[in-house]
C-alpha cells in the first residue's frame, strides 16, 4: 500500500475490533455501552457466522426436520400419519430470520449505540494500528482480533475443479437436491445430513476416521451411526478419498478402497480453520504461522492486542466466543472477571438423538495419564428411555479414580443438549461423584439417567425391564464393537 495516501485519525478511537461477527459484535456493544469509542471493521455480515450461516439457520432446519420425524413416529405410538416434506417453509423461515442475509438491522444497532462501522478488510500495520482501505486508525487501548474461521477445503484431487457446496450454499437453498454426498462426518456433516435425509434426500456421508464424530466417545458415535443406518443415511467410515469428478450430471467420489460413490450434489464439511496469514500480525511481532492466535487467560495476544473466538483455536463454538468477549470487555474496562477456563466446555451436536458432551473423553483422560473409572449406561434401559421407546442412546461418565471427581461426561439421547447442562455443572465444579449420587433426581426424566448410571436409584424397579429387551441387547453388542475398534 502507498503509505503516503493513508489518512490517519490518531487518538480518536479507544478500540478497533477486526471482524464484527459473533464475538466482535458482542464485545463492541459492551464497550460502546461503557462509553468507549469503538470502530468495528467487518468484511462479512455484522453478527457473523452464527446468526447468518451457522447455529441459527442450521438449528431452524433441524427443528423442521425433527418435526417430520416426530410425525412419522405416530404410526408406531399413536395412530396413522402420512408425512409430505416441503422445504419451502424452511427456506422462507431462514430468509426471514436472516433478513435475506442482510445485516442492516445489526449495522443500525451498532451505529445507534455510538459505534463506527467500516466495511472492508482490516489489516494490522503497527502497534495498536489497523488499516482498512485508505484509512489507518490507531486506538488508545488497542486492537481486538475476532476474525473467526472458514470451511476447510481438503486438497483432494479434482475437488477444486468441481462446483461443490459448502455450508454457505446449504443455508441459502430454496430447493433440495434429490441426493447429496457429504464429505466429513463431524458435527456439521451429521446435523445437515440428517436434516436432508428427513426431507427425503438420499444422503451419503464419507468420513476418513473410524467413526462419525470421531473426537467424541465411540459409544456416542455408535448410537448416531446406528440411527443414521435406520434412517437410510449411508455412512462410509475409514474412507480416504482418491479423487472427485463431475460427470454426466453427477458428482463421483472415488475412494482408495476402489468404491465409487455418486450423487447429485456434493457438500464439503471437513472442518473449519482460522486464516491469520493476511492479518499483518508480524508487524507487531506476533507469529502468523501457527494457524491460530496464541492468547493468555485474559485473551491477550501481546501489548495492546487481544484475540477471541474461533481465531484462538480454543473451541469453535458461539458459547466459547462469547466467554471470550466477556473476558476481553472486562480486561479493557478494568473490571474483574475470572480468567478463561476450558475444562468444562460443553459440546452439543444437534442431531437426533442429540449429543451432549463436556470435559474429557476416556481417551483424552488416559492420554493425559489419569487413571479413570468409566461408567456406561444405555439409555433404552433407563426408566425414561424405556417409556419413551427409544431404540439407541447412551450416557458415559469418566471419573478420576484418584479423587472420585467427574472429569467428563457424554450423552447421546433425547434432550442431550439440555441434560449436558447438569453434566457441565458437575464437570465445571469438579464435583465428587458421591455428591451426584446423593442428590435427588426427578423421576422419570432423561437427566435421571445420570442417577441410574451412578446407582442412585432404580435397582429394584429395573426388573420391570425385559432383560432380553432388544434395543438394549443390540446396543450392548454394538458398544462392545465400537470400543474395540477405536482402541
Ligand atoms: C453450519 C454451522 C453451524 C454451527 N452451529 C453451532 C452451534 O450450534 N453452536 C455453537 O456454539 N456454534 C456453532 N457454530 C460455530 C459458531 O458459528 C462459531 O464458533 C462462532 O460464530 C465464532 O464466532 P467468532 O466471533 O469467532 O467469528 P465469526 O462469527 O465467524 O465472525 C468473524 C467475522 O470476521 C470477519 N472477518 C474475517 N477477517 C476479517 C478482516 N481481516 N477484516 C474484517 N473482517 C474480517 C468475517 O467475515 C466474519 O464476519 C456453527 C458453525 C457453522 C458453520
């Protein structure tokens, strides 16, 4: 850039926020409300991924798809139904929720609170200084980087030559394809795959590792794999891709084992990563080679610079991004706030059954050298699971054997995203198992499965269950296989 043409507005600003997404917007509004002069630089929609391209639209789709599924349950539980899916109400609800992907309301709110917004790409050009277009701004307190992450496009032969979809395309769909291949069986691939399948799309998911949701407990993944199989979703695990082609109106994915998978559309959902290479971090002595910005527990990356959200690599969740923005706001405003802490970050996958997990998995604990006791409870064999007639579901607890506190917990089952609230409290407070065993659980609830898992109640009454109850037996064998194949 020609530095002569750069206009400077030294001293006029307290904080510059680069990236006004989930955490950038939240932080800006907190600082503006406290009376600071804030400039936000946004090269995307103000409000970010969660509001327009991520959590909110995807969860609206899931709500709709689950309604279809629930209606289909009528036949086995309460009568007869004939379900005819229609994507149009979903597309119009998304379009309304995002104002047709227009951030005018958010921009207006930002400016009415006293903030200045500049649309463009922000680049750090010196200590506490950011340049956008031909304007350079130096901030009194400093710069906050909240530039998020983007979909990873893996270097697969042929992929860059075909017209694949990312999640951005899916959020704006007005009409569904007949069939879809999804590369990646992580949270996004599983959530969107199940939505599409419930709307009648033929879905095939290709996953490189041993299981769907491979970072979660294998018992949890197995519940999802089993459910997906029942719903007609084809899952290809342990599958490396050799090449992708588009031929005769179809995408063709050739696997290393010789199989070829074809379908009408291709969605790449192989993860997300931050890109900090163009941010100019090196001008203030911060390395840009590690892929994420290293921060301390106050989210400080250096003198006069903070980073928050996905760009820090501390967990790509809205709740982590908002945890960060609260800490940065307190740090800048000189208010007290506990330091960032990650031992109890909840992870929810909004599949059906939902997955709710928190803290360490068994494998993570073992890798960290901790001796653990593990309890696995199959949810079809809990009171509520049985009443609800669920076929698959599991709860798993990872307990530190040295002090009998809970290190991690996972559930795949109805409302797991809500039950994980209780599990998160237990892991966050490093709660002794005896506390959890001795509390009173409402009966019959899904969260009460925790009490049953810990043997808190229900020993006698469990005789009402048929020991040959099919769901439980099948699950037992599956779990055994899942654990063996992942260790
Ligand atoms: C399909 C999908 C579903 C998801 N579902 C969930 C969920 O259910 N629950 C959950 O907790 N999380 C979910 N997430 C993740 C969640 O959306 C993100 O973790 C969160 O939005 C990250 O917030 P952030 O503040 O780090 O960045 P973002 O919200 O991504 O905002 C970053 C902004 O910075 C802008 N930017 C980048 N570089 C520059 C630059 N140089 N100058 C100016 N602007 C720049 C970007 O354009 C973007 O607008 C989902 C994500 C996706 C994709």
